[in-house]
C-alpha cells in the first residue's frame, strides 16, 4: 500500500487558531447516537487515500458506533469555512463511511496500552489543498528517534468523549519529556512505557484536546521538509491539572507500531 504525505505548507489548552489550509490531514470522527443524530467525539489523522489512524478507545464511545470520518474541516459549525483571508467552498469538506476498524492487537482498554486503531475508508479519498495525508516515520533515519526535549505540535477542535470546547481547529506546542523524568519526579503511580510518549504543556495541553488526534513534528528527509506523525493523543493528563507545568499528556508512540501499520494497510 502506498504512503503519501504532505510537504509543509505555510483544543487544545492554550491553542491558537489554525489557518484554513493548515494540517489538512486532521479528521473528525462521527458516531451514530441513540437518538439517530450524528455526534462528534474524537479526532484522527489521514495517512493515505484509504486509511485514517486514531486512538483505539475512540472506536466506540458510550455504545455509539463510529460510522464516518469527516475531512477538510476547519470550522465545524459553518457550511462555508472562512478565515480573514479566504473562504473554503463547502464541497471541499468530505464525509467518508468507515468500512473496517482495526485495533492494534496489543491494545489494552484498561490502561490504554497500544491505544491505536486504523480506520479503512469505504471510498478512496481524493486529495485537495484542504485534504492531504501526514507522513509516517518509515525512513530509517527517523524510526529510532525519541524526541526527548523537543517541542512538538498538537492540533484539533478541543473535543474529548464528553466535551466540545472549540468550533475552530486549533494548534498548540508541547514538549516531550524523558521517561526517567516521569518516573523520578511526577508520576510514580504509573509505569512509564517505551511505547508511550509523555509531554508537558507549560500552558498548552491536550488534556481537553481531541482524543485520537495527532502529535506532530517537522522533519527534513532527503531535502524534503514534512510534517511527521509521532504520537496519537490518548489520555490527557496524569494530574488532572490541564495546561500547567504539572500536567503530563499521554500519547501512543507511533514508531512502536509502524510495522503493524505497514502490514495492515498492505494486506
């Protein structure tokens, strides 16, 4: 299965509004509610023309099945997205039914280990300026990178399974912390895992951000500069104090299951 990714173009607590064309891989997940309405509960990332990746715990929320993915969205309340520079025609927003949900085989719903799932879309996605995939770190130069101490980006509409905090897509910066820092200083009640990423907000956070949404970094590979997906927003904070120096966001480490992704979308 071919991987595509978008070169860099021009709620996330403490987040700033994105531009209409920024982060065109971000997806909204749509659920069938009991009253026959459609609910938005989680986010995801488009990784090629047939697959979106998200958190495994987002595949069903309070008994509501995941049925569709919405792509190309900026303002979830408007039929026509407009920022101060331009408008995006409504036909650029796309809804695609989910044909198959594939959770990571080692996913544990009790402690959210390997909190990742691939969503196979029913129809092929056609790329536009507003809908493009994010890169995965398949290159050997990136696979082993840990990014400890690096500033990275989170993006979404500020949605959790129970809250709606922003109508506009937002972005924020967080900093990855070392596993040893987690064990030694902040969170002795949990065991830091190699297959998870821990990040602190220092005023920004994904504590109330989109579950399933992307944790991203810019990298240059073979003279091409792109955004790479390195984590999936999993379960917010360890201290329940969002957006402070004491809050630690937990993310599924994408490099830990790249082989599973590659095998799954190739079969």
